[in-house]
């Protein structure tokens, strides 16, 4: 993120929309790599802090400024919404896989783990769904 700000300043890129697009392309894509699998609110929160920092630095406002105002100014949503959206798309995709394939067998094993009360990915997703 700091390298992105440095390069934009060096190249005199001041257009806020372009800088947001660059952030989404260069930083968010790496920060959210395989987020469908590592759904963990602590990891998401760490990335969210970075995302907020980037947006507040673009606006030049204090860190105490309400994040809902900053997000509304850019027409953006919290990073968590992106990661959970990706996770739910993956959940639906895997749910339709033919059970004879190895991924289908792994999917059935997840539900077996969930039934026995063990911590598993499907359990994390279902817990999040029922909380929100």
C-alpha cells in the first residue's frame, strides 16, 4: 500500500478513482487471495484496517473520522463484505459439485465434521450466516 502511494505520488497520479482502482487491482487482489478458504474475522479485520487507512489517507481526513462516512464518500463497502461475498459464491459452487469427485467427498467430510461438533470451514460459514 505504501509503495502504491509512493509510486502514484512519483508519477503524479492524483485522480482518486484511478488510485482506488489501482488499490483494488494491486493490493486487494493479493490481500484477499483465497479468502474463500481462510474465513477468519481476525484476518479480515487486519486487512480492513489497511483498507480504511488507504481510504482515509486518500481523503486526507483524520483516522477518527467515521468509516461509514469515508466509505460513503467513495461509494465503497467494507472489505469484509467482499470477502464474505467471495466465500458464499465458493460455498454455492462447491455445494453443486458431483459427490463422486474428490471435492465432493471433502464436502461431505466437512458436514460429517460439523455433525460431530468439530471445527470446520462449513461450520465457520454457517456460524457467520446465522450471526448476520
